[in-house]
């Protein structure tokens, strides 16, 4: 059961906040999930993951409540065991459970006190050793990658499909974006499994794909799907789709998912002041289009908008495909691309080897056979020299002297 958070005295507010690793250890030792801690403190599960990872730190009233909550976990009987690994307290309690079963099977006599009944199993030396091996806790093996992926898919796929629908207004594009994101997560599963927030990892990929501007050129995604049946839902969806993609994504993360402003800025790859400016402008645009937000003060618009986004009912079915089909489809595509790459590489290698073996090693000019060609005009140019002209030509070349003798050669 999740411990309740109360304000008891001023001494609780002076407690120091433990380190991020100690926060996680206390939660796991108490066998609490992120959702249970978030419900107790009054924040979202993503904020608790961010606090435990050390990416952000609680401030103000949330810090005081979170510090008091961790202090109660540290002082609870669950932490009475040795302060070791996070799962040691749970293991110790599991090991103690078989010892508590024999009194229930063999109740004490009606006239005996309760204290004697609690010590009765210790007085039976013959039956205790025989029951311990039979009731020893069974060690459950850790889930494999496929089981962990299926659990993540079952936990987040439907919510991500709804969020992608609010971003695009198109059912087919929303389901396609979620499937693409989970296929990429399965291809890079070691990285996703080690991420402190695997849902945020998949959500960022799905949002990027859903808001890609290239989808406007696809004939199947040019027009939105059937609008919601309720007029208020239609107004809300139309107002969201009228925002710019950056403002739409910021509003959905902050008001719909429940991230705080630093986490919203980090996921949208913007600074915190930029994310805050986008949020203010988006709220102003939504207030102009949605009557319910027009009369609400600024400090209450986020809560009302979150309720409206949660209550919106699409007119289309947003159930994604089973996790096995998505995982199998990703594996088939990976095998197909691998085979195509290997085939192309083999073709290039064979073509290169054939070219090297058949290519000539030196240039061989072509030998054109002589043929008689008719209709060609006679060669135009200087006529052949006569015998006298040859003698004059030779004389001019051989006699460097100047004078008439060069022009009129002597006879003889």
C-alpha cells in the first residue's frame, strides 16, 4: 500500500533530500512503482523518473512533500534490514514468509495464549526441516528482451497512439508513427532498455515521425479522419491542429503527458525559456478558439486543458497491432535489408572481378582496312614540282649567299 503524504510538523520540512541513487533505492526497497510514488507526491511518473535519474530536482512544495515521503520510507519497518542492494529487503521478506505458514496450518489450542502459539513451531524439531525445502522461494528468471519489449509495448503503445492522433488528426498516421517508433526501439533495444525513461525514448521518435512535414505530400494523409462526435471534442481537436507543430508538441507534453517545463524543453530540443514562450502563446491561441478556456485564469488553464485532452474521445479506433506482430515485422524488415545489402555487395564484387579479368592491359589501335571510296573531290593544293623547280628549291636551300644567283641558277 502506498504511504500517504501528510504535513506533520516543521521538522519534516528541514529534512535533507537524499541523493538520486538513494531515492531509487528507497522506492525499490519499499516495493513501490513510479506511479505509486507519483500519486503520493502529486506529480507524474515521468517526473519521479527524472528526479531519481538526477536530471531534474524538485522545488518548492513538491520538494518538501517528496523529502517527507522518502523520510517515511527510510523510517518504515521495510527498511529495517541491512542497507544493501535495492532488492535485499524484498528477498528477506520472501524468505521469511515460509516460516510464517506453519502456525496458520496448525492453529494453537483455544485455551493457550497467543504468545505460546507464536513459539509453537520452534518446538517441533522433526517437521520444520522437512517443510523448508518444499516452501523455499522459487527464483524467477529475469525476463528476456522480447518479454521486456512486449511489456513496454503493452504499457505505452495505446497512450502513444492517442497522443499521436492529437498531434496529427489522422488515425493511420498515428498508428504508423507508434509502430515505426517501437520497431526502431526493438532494433536498438540494448540502448532503450538501459535508458532511464524508455517510454520517453519511444515517445520522442513517434512525435518526430508524426510531425514530419513530408507526410503532406502523401495522398493517404492529405485530409484528416472523421472528426469526433462531440462538438466540444471537435473544437478542441481543431484548435490543436491549428497550432504550429512546435507549439502543438509543447502543449501535448506539458498539459497532456504531464511533463514539467525543463523536461518538456529537453524533449522538444529547446531551451526552457523558449518552451515557456511556446506554451504561453499556445494557451493564448487555444483560449481564443475554445470557449471553456476563455473564462479561466491563466494559472488554471493547464489543469482544465489536461482534463479536456483526457476526456476527448476520437471517432476512430486507435488500438495498435499486437506487440508480437510489431516485433516480428521489424525483424523481417531487418532480415530483408540485410539480405538486400549482402546481395548488392556480392553483385558489385562479381562485376568488379569480371571487369578486372577481361579489361585490356594496354592500348591497341584499331586496324581499318583500305577501301575504295568514290565521289571524293580531288586533292586541292600545291602541284607536284617539276625537275627544274626541284633544282631551284635545292639551290635556295643549299646556297646561303644573296644575290641574283639565288634566283637564276647557273647552268652546268
